[in-house]
C-alpha cells in the first residue's frame, strides 16, 4: 500500500534550531513526501533557513506559511492547528522546531500503522537532550518510568484515554507520533482548549472516541530541554491543563463509561489542586483560595492528596523553604 506522509513543523523565531529539525526530517530512511513549516509571525532568518534546506532536498515538497509581518501573531495553539490543516498526506506527524528524529522514525511508524489498520496513531519513546543537543540518557530513562512508558511493550493499546489519565505524564508524545490524517480530522486536530498542553488534550480526545494507538519502545526522537520551552512555564502549563480537562468533561463526560468518567474527573480534581498550588507559589493567594472553592465535590466526592494539600496550605501561610 502506497501512502503519502506529511510532516508539520510549527515555528516562531527559532532558526538556530529549525535547520537541525528540518535536516532530521529530510534525513529519514523513509523520506516524507511533504513538509509544512507554519510560522507564527514572519522572520527573515526562518525564511532563509527553509529556503536553504528546500534547495538541499528538491524531491521533497515544501510549504512555508507565514504572516504578512511579525506583528501579526496567531499564537501557539492556532499555529499548530494551521500547520496540521495545511498538510495533505494520508499519514501526518508534527515535530516542533527545536526537536529532532532518529533516521528510522518515519519508517518504523509507517510500518506499524500499515500493519495495524485499527490504530489511529503510532507513538514511541524519546530522549531528552540539552540545549547543545547532548542526550540526557538518565533523565530520559527516568521520565519513561515516571510517565509509565517503561512498563509498556511494542503493541497496540486500546485504552488510550485511561492510560493517558492514570499516568503522571502523557505516555504518547506528539513529537514522536505518526497519525492517520482522517482520524485527526474527525477530532478537529487540536482541541480549542488546552493552550500549552495541546498534545495531552489531543490524546484524550482520540481516546474518548475509542480510538487505539500503537506504541514502539524504541527511542526514535529527542526533545530539547531549555529555558525557553513552554513546559518551563509552570503556572501557564497547569492553567492550560485545568481548562482543557474542564472542556473534556463538558464535551465527553456523558459519552464515557463510568470508569472513564471517574478517571477524567479525578484528574480534573487533581489539577484543580495543582493549579491552586501554582497560584500560591506565584503569590496569588486570593486566586488560589478561589480556585479551591471550585472544588473536589463538584463532580462527586473525592479527597485531595494530603501531601499536596499540605503544600498548598504552607504556601498560603507563607512558609518558606518547602519542597513541592
């Protein structure tokens, strides 16, 4: 079966990383048919980088979308939406402008999707790397255990929703995932809520619709860890997760099984507490108290984590040197 593969790359003023990202895509053993670079704004260095790489790989179709000027911005989430929607492949992937793939990623992911037609996507393990591109091996292994990947094997998973909810972090990473474009279209690509965690919300939306995913234990990409990345913004990150989970409950709450709904509500309630802690940590104590009134009994009885509640109370009382 012959399929067309597209890769979407959302970017904003990261030409110094973007070239490495694009070269890792073009160097795949299964070369993509199309690369869409969606720029949030307009930057001359980004334009020159895309132009340079395009000239190096004339057999790959490049599409570069940019605003009329850098003053015209659409934001991270809308730029991701724009990037995905501009692709035309049967299978599509998204790689951020500071991350890279191993040369065999697309070949391995395509083979898994072709062999398992019931799966909407395939995802794999990935490394972390520092700002210079050096792999952080121990940190990568620790994260695989933290988010639940170390207990997984290479096979299909039908429990995408519950597996995403019960683990500490999203087990299916957007940066090392290949999707069937038709399934992404059915869920509207990214959800309209979830700001800085659109990948987490995407996996919840796919799982809520009963779609399966395939997991590969191979480490097929590297995600850069640096001070400028979105995950460094603690308050904004947890706020996005809170808003996204509230949206998921509103949209899917009545369609889920009782167990799925319980897990979704539990994650929402945990996130309410974490959001309150983040607000208190930012010295927004009044907002933290208001957030807690939302609170744990809104969707049914539940008790907060005593340890995390103690952290919140200590922050509200102004206790210093508290590990949280």
